[in-house]
């Protein structure tokens, strides 16, 4: 199988259904941002090797590939089976968030990203997650998108925020509260 097909040389790409759309199409932006997020989560797995959350990050990567499959396919155009994204996937993230939160001091203010390079990279992944969520919500304004995908991405950004706090704790990094100048 050749990696290059030359079919995108004119600025279009193919959806899973075979339909060609511009590379800047909102559907492409949606699954492209999700793919970028998946790469950031892979980097987090590498950076946090040995951390208790590594297996959760691997599960998240699997779910992000599933979400990308759904986003790369026009609603009702599946000619083949694709994995499901389900409400239980959102519940899984919520349980992970709750378990991590039990290990952390209560949050009393916003936290400035930083304190350790690993913590900063978790925050970057959180921001990329929010961008993916924005693209998918824009897509959902014009085309059908499974609401579980929106819930999952929203919860995933929460998970990544709590992971950044746990990583700060585990790495003995300084968690700097934001003190607004009012």
C-alpha cells in the first residue's frame, strides 16, 4: 500500500464514505483536531510513563480514534461497521476524575498552567481538547453529531485539568493559583 495517493493534491480529501470535501471543511477540522489531541495524549503517556493514569490515557486514545471515525463519516453513510462511543465512556472519565480528585486538595482558585514541563504539556493537551470540542460543536450546528461525542470531549478536558493537578502533586511541582488584580 502506498502512503501517498496524490488525490489530495488539489486541496480536497476523502471522507470514509468516499465523498470528497475541501481540506478546510468543518468535518475535517473536527476530526483533525481530535487526531491532534490523540497525539498529545500519546505524548502524555510517554511523559507520564509509570504513572497510575497511563492505562487510562491508552483507553482515551482508543476512544479518540473511535470519535475520529464517527467524525470522518457523514451521518447515515456507513457501509461498514465502526466502533461505538457510548455513555459509559463518559462515565468512565467521570470515575477517573473523581478518583484523582480524592487525592488532591480542594481547588480554591484558578490555577496557572506550569510548574513542571509534564504539567504544562497536560495543560496543552487540555487546550487542544477544548479546540476539538469547539470544532465539533460547530459541526453539530450544521450536521448530526452523536451527543455522546460532545459530552466525551467536554469531560475529557475536565479529566485533563484534574490530571494536570495530580501530576503537579506527584511531581512535587508548585501549583500556582491565579490571583486576579482587581
